[in-house]
């Protein structure tokens, strides 16, 4: 009798695993992030999530340069007209200056994160 229930138990386990895999499927990146490395908001450092919340609220921002035009001189973000991107400082504990971490936003709702002062960017998935 025990052997007769084994296939049912195995079938139930397979269904549970399939459901778990389907629930954790990666959300596709938006078109503006196509080909870029990405990071989920929940995987950003706490300070970056705080800065993102300030951006969403419209400030006030702790650094004088927050909200200024980001020129994209490195050319790592999609090419847009001057003024399209804005940059915001992400506080780095232990740093006396602004540090290397930034969030850059685009007029179309894009958000990018760098932790190496514009040497690389990851598209932030919300």
C-alpha cells in the first residue's frame, strides 16, 4: 500500500517545485535596460534605497549637487540630449566626501546605479 502512494507523493512534489520555480521567474528587463547589467531595488545598498525614496518624493536632498544634470560623458548610458539625465549621491558610510556611489535617473523613468563613480552602471529594476 505504501508503494502505491509513492507516485502520488512524487507527482505532488513535482507540482510544488514547478509552482515555486514559476513564482521566482526573472522579470524581463525593460527595453531601456536592454543589454545592461541589472540590479533589483531590494538588492541595492540601504543608502541607495533611501536616496531612491528621496528621488520619488522630490527631496529634500542632502547634497548640493543632487538633481544636477548628468552629462553621460562616459557614454555608458543610452545617448540622449543634454539634460535628460539627473544624478543623485548615494551616501557611503565612512566617506568624508560624496563617495563614488550615485543614482542617475532619466526623464522616461529610468534609474541607473553606479558604485564606482561612473565606471559602470546597472539598470535598477523596480
